[in-house]
């Protein structure tokens, strides 16, 4: 409900702002829609911007208002998110209150909960698998649109639009709409589409913005109990039914506290939708009252516990982010160490980290050679109808075969092995 | 103004500022004949026998040089945005009540927005050089009395050599000079490296004035400018702000997308087989350009490849390549940072060059076409590989041509550009202003993929199977238009009013810049 207000604003303004915009709406009691457009792309897109604003006014039933737009090259999905927010913020004004009857807002009130949804980018209508490769996941602040559009070009396995720590408490509503629009409009170039929601139970409010818009994985921060995941599952199931979502949606709980570590297995096995368990060491080290070091001795228990819990539950173990974006060699060492502990992925906070992470997770020559032998032996056994795979005198168990196939896939992905390697054998 | 369609299909005037013009006839299709321009004969007995040409101040020098209404005054841009000499020069000209000057700089910078008031009051009639930033806006809005003429660095030299532009007085800011007029840019508190852009002016102008803030006893060695060509020497307190003349350090871009472009550039140069022993390249000082050099350096080290020469725009990154033995020479056209200045002073293999040595249309050969690859930028490119460097998609003049046109002659010309900036597509159907014909542009490298000019079948073949994201330029354009929300609208121009012309390297008119209609 629009209650007793006159003015609202949304977005970012100022000379340093890029690829974003700022809206101000001032309700009037007559005179129709007046647009004051200041845009650096006025010559190229001024007309289409005005048209979109008018469409949106009609959609929401906004009839008499003065609208200011300061645009620093915001893309259409950003403009739409910011303007929708400005309209919705008419309900939460920092502005002086005025009497409702002064304004022509009956229709606006009626349409207030509607969503202005841009067409779905068809390139984004893909789904992912529970055991998808998740070597790298790139965190993007959910309210910083300038990073969204090109993130996929850096080829991370996953892109996380973050609604949690990178978004100021006063901008949570802004990030929800922006992330929703991004999930629909921005080409992720095949990367797994991830969203980190807010800590539960607050994070449940984020779900309606992402579940209907083909999110692949929901990251659940500061997870400390199985009940939280159960609660999440219930809510997601409800929304999937409501919006007829058929694509699978997976969960990646993030363990960031001493309690979370102790309950790791319980959390990891709480839902069939769990695909991975991740660890967040910044908060964890604070929680146990110590400092995070590069050697990481303080977190060795937590990390091993997490790997163990994840594997016991049959899902992936994913390591924390590496926060020194300038030190690529230290990143490489950190990934090699994570790999040796049993982790299968690492968080990235800068696109330049992705390539290093992929290289470091790539199998070694010895690993590839061994995997080739196992895969060939497996296929030979299958062809001959043998129930048991053996290599030389050694019996090979199914998990080993599965791991070898994974190694081969990774080798091919990293251009370490030709995809027709069997023919060349 | 009568406009005709030139060989590039662009409408250009046949007369500008009273001078007849030749429309562009096609790349390498125009060859003027006759003899080169020449300066007047001077005699040494007319100059002080003790070699002391120092006069009291700039005003005195200009008076003695015979400054009159309507003359052509040239300056160079090696002091970049730190330049105070040009502004001082026009303060003096204004004070002397002189009008209708043709200002012939090798480039202009935002600091020269000081001159807008002299363009308004008629002290300056028009600019032939570059119209950057605020001067570009002023010109685009049709406020300049005459029509601007945009030339490349090589084209500027060509115009002096074949007599298209006759410089009456050259005013050359020199970081170090002696009373005879020998001058250098590689030392002194305002050191800028070299002052090669003023070399032609010193040779062809009627009168030459050296302005320095570091007067040393004869001889000033090295003499990048020879005192034999100099009429007067003026000492001033300061040539400008050293921090804005050269940057302390030049910074590599931190933008992940620009770094991705730079990485693709280095990958392409390797995959195309260009990076081999004895190769050569041209690099600028833009963030993406610096970054590709760093990526290429790693590749060269890994493969043990050494270049014969690198052309710059020198920066500390090129200097490191020279000092680590990854190139035999730097052939330097302008020095961008303090390391570049130091290296030029100390290292005989860091060679100072001028537009004559590098880009000379009337020379007996062309350095620029010897270079294996040049990596350049652009404000716009179109699907026919034509490119624009002077205007933006909103129609406003914003940059000069610099050495860009000249560098297009390299064996493999690469434009390293983002596919869009904020919401402004860089790949368009038709460039707003044509500065470089597509037939000379071989590769366009964006963060969304690499487009190779279909004319370069050899390059297409060379990188086949390299795993690089080779795409059709129209495909990249389509992707970008989808992101930006459709094909951008074109600016509205007054097609009756030409505010500037773009010259090709041979002196013909390649395109017109029209007056922007205010919205």
C-alpha cells in the first residue's frame, strides 16, 4: 500500500557511478508523467529509455508524477530494476507525509505488488546437475550491476549474485530486484547461476525473487543446523510449485561458525537438493577467536571436518575464497593445498583468479595417465561383460572408476587431453 | 559549402578555410608531384656572432618574428596536459591585438580549454591539429570561426612538406636549450623525453622560437632540435606542471575485462605466428596496451623469443623489455613516464624518433609499414572494419588522430577495444566519422571475441585451431546490441555545416565532422 507519501528515490548518483542510474519520483495530483532525463547515452537511447519509463508507469498505474533520471549508462535491466524500486519505495518513504486523498493513486495501490518482468534471455534457460563441476565460483556484489554483464566471459564454473554481505542493509530491496532482473536478462555464458541469499530466516524473503527466475544453486550463508535447510527446502518447493518451476534447484550451505562445523554432516545430509558444502573462513576464524593466516593451521580441523562431512553425505566439498587478489602464486598454492585436502572448488572474488583456480585443480600428468588406464580397463570389462574391473593384479572399485572419469573430464576441459584420446590410444 | 562524395562514400567539402581540397581517392591512390616546400634562405651574418639569440620575452620574440593577423602558429604537444607555454603564447598574442591566427598544434589537451576565449574573440580563427575534450565540444557545436582540420602525426608532417600548410612562426617549448637554440627534451625540470613532433616545424617554419625553463651554456647536448634552425630563444620560469607532463608511472589497467582483451591480444600475436625472433611491434600507453605488452613479455620469455624493435609511446614496461634484453631497440615517438625519459637519456638503444622517421608519407619508404604488428584503440568500428578515433557515438569531437592512421600500415593492425562502453556499443553498422579505412584494419579484439578481416585469409588460417574465440564481427555486434537494448540511434547533425575535416595520411579529405544539433 502506498501510504501518505510524496517522494521516493532509488539507485546511485554521482560522477563516479558507471553503468547505473538514479531515479526520483515525486507524486503530483495532476499533470501526468513528466520525465527529466539526464543521460550520457541520451542521443543513442534517450527515446527508448523514456518509452520504458512510460510503459512502466502504465504497468503500475502511476499517473501523475515528476520523474528525475540521472543515467550513467545503465543497461535496460538496471533501469527497470531501479525504477520499479523507486515506485515500490513510495511505500517506505523518508519523505514528509501527505494525505493519500490528495493523489491519484488508487490504481497504483492495486498494482503495487506486481512485478515488471523483462523477457527471459533464452540463452539462460539451462539447468545444471548435482555433480556439476564447481571448481570456481565468482562472487559479484548483488547491487553492483556494472560487474554482471561480462562476468561470464571469464569462464567461471559458477557466478554468484550476492544478496548477503556485499549489500548494505538499506539496499537489500534494491539488490533483490536487480538480481531478479539479472537472472532474466544477463547472459551467464553457461556458468552455473548462483545466488547467495541472506542468512536464514531473513533469506527466505529473497527466494521469491530468484526461484521463479531459473536460479541453479542457492548458497545458504552461516548455516548452523539441518532445520534451516529443511525450512529452505520447504519454501523452495512451495515456490517451485506456485511458479511451475521444473528445473532443479540445488543448495550449497556455507559453514562459517564453530557450531556449523560441528553440525556439518547433519547439514550436508539435510536435503536431497544439497549439492555441496562450502566453508567460509573469514567468519569462522573470528568465531573461534583467532586470525586467518595464509598457512591456515587454525582452520585445518574445520576444513577436514567439512570435507569429511560432505563426502559422507555424497556431495562436493568447496573451499573458502582467497582474498588477496594481487598474489596469484599464493592463490595457486592455496588451491593445491585445498585439492590435497579433498576440496573440489574455491571461491573467487576477482575474475583473474578463475584461470589460476582451474589450472591448479587440473589433474597432473601422473593422475591423467593413471585415470586413462582405469577408464580403459573399465570399458574393457564392460565390453566383456565382466562384473569386476581389474588393472594388472589389482581390483578396481566403482568409486575409483568414477573418480578416474572425473579426472579425464577435467583433463579434457583444461586442454591437457584430447577429447578423442581413446582413438589415439 | 559544396560537398562531394569521395572514394570512401563520404561527403566532404572541396574547399576549406579558402583552401582547395582533394577528396580521398582510396588508399595509396593519390601521389602529388612537384617539389617539396622550402623555408626562406637565411644568412648567418644576420644572427649574433656570439651565438646568443636570447631575447627578453615571448612578446619581443613574436614582434621580431613579424607576427601579423592571419598567420599560422605551430606548437607541439610533448608537454601534454602540463603545458603552460601554449596558453601563455596566446595570452601574449591576444595582448598584442593580433587576430585570425591559424593554430597548428601537433595535438591539444584539456589544459588548452583556456584558449576557448581566444577562439570566441577571434584571436584564433581555427585549429588544425586535434580538438580534444572541451575544444572538441566547442568545435562540434559550430562555434569555431573556421573549419577544423584533423591530421595524423604523419599527415601533419606531410602537410608541411608538400606546402599545404606553411608555418609562419613555430613556438617550441624545450625542457633544455642553449642560447644558440640547440634544444632537447630529455633533461631539465620539465623533461618530457623527446620533442620530435617539433622537428618538422623547426625545419619548415619561417621563424622559430625556442621557449625554455632550463637555459644551459652552449652546447646543449644532445640537440634534438638544431640551433641552426632557430631564430630566437626565450627563457621562462616554467614550461608547465611536471606531474602532468609525464606521469611518474604509467598504470596497467586493473579492469578484468580490459585484461581479458589484453590477454587475447597477446594470445593472438603468438597464435598468428607474429611473435618470433626479430619481430617488431608498436604499443601505446593506454591501459589495455600496457597490459598486452606484459602478457606478451611472459610468452616471449617462455619461448625465448626476442624482438628487433618496439615502437612507442615508451613507458617503463617497454624500458624493462629493453633492459631485460627482450628487444634490441625502442624507437620512441613520445615518452609517457619518467622511466621512459631516463632510459632515453641513458640508453643509446632507446632512440628518439620524429614523425619524419616514423610516419612520413613523402619519405622514400615508411617505417610504419615495416612493423609486424600495431595494437591500437578506437572509439567506434563498423562491420566493414572501418574505424573512428575522433568522435564519439553522440557525434561530438573528443580526440585527435595522433599516430593512429599512420600505424594502420603495419603488417597486422589490431584494434583492442571493449565491445561496448557503459551502454555505448563500440561496434556499429557505420562509423560516425571515418578515420581509418577497413582495408587497413586486420583484427578487432574485444572481450566478447576476436574478429578477423575477411581480407586477411592468411591470418584466419594461421589461428585456426588455436582455441581463440574467433567470431564474425556481425555476431559480436548482434550480441552487443542485445545487451545494450537495441541498435543505438544516430546523433542529429546539421549536414549543411561542416565543423572539421579528417585528412587521410596523403593529405586528401577522408571525412567531414558535422555540427551537432543541440537536443
